[in-house]
């Protein structure tokens, strides 16, 4: 069984790594488990799981907007003004606390990201150079990967994917 080369600069590899980074962050695992996927996992993640995650997250994060729209539609805009005028001091305190909490959360994550990035740079700079030249196959395009995926699913096996920095020409 052959391996496929996938360019790490291709859009579909970046989409895949974005998706597994979200999943790894959700589980609290490292991302290294997902760096050598098979073809079935790769295509399924890009075409099924990522759109599902994005739709759910958009629904969750935009819920205040559509709840506001429903309240205005059913009760009118005056109800919103009455609620805001009566609870304005409480809402302002709540909003200030939320902004401070968000800023602390964002800066803490930026510091963790910078720390992890510096560890990655130390790791890659300490890698020994390869001796000799390795002949690699060209990376497949995404369309050819989907066609190969359909063929492999029919034959009931999935090939391994190997990320490479080689560009598709």
C-alpha cells in the first residue's frame, strides 16, 4: 500500500490542521497525533467534521444576535429599551467584567502560544540534516485525493498520508 504526499503549503492541509487544532484544544491533547492521518480520516475531517464544527460554533457565537432579533420581533423594540434602562448599571458592570476577563484570557493564550512556538523552533533547529537525496512523489491535488478516497473506500482500505514541503506544480 502506497503513501500519498501532501504539500504542507496546500490549502487543504492548512484546513485539516486548523480543524484538528480545534479538536485537540477541545480534548486537551497534543496535535502530533493528527500529523500523519490516513486518507479517509483526512477527507472526512475536511468535508464533514470541519463544516459541522463551524456551523455549530457560528450558531453558538451568534446566539445573542438572533435572540435579540426574536425578542424585538415578538415584543417590540420598546421592551429592549425598558430592560436596558432599568438594568443599565448591572449590565455595564457585567460588560466591564466580561471585557476584562476576555482580555486576560486572550493575553494568557497568546503567551502560551508564544512559549509553544519557541519550543517548536528549538526542536526544529536541533534536528540533524539528512544525508543523501530522497526521491519523493509529487503531492496529489485535492480533486485527485477525493477520487482516490472514493476508490479506496470501495476497496475498504485507506492509504497513509505523508506531509511534505514539496510544492505541487
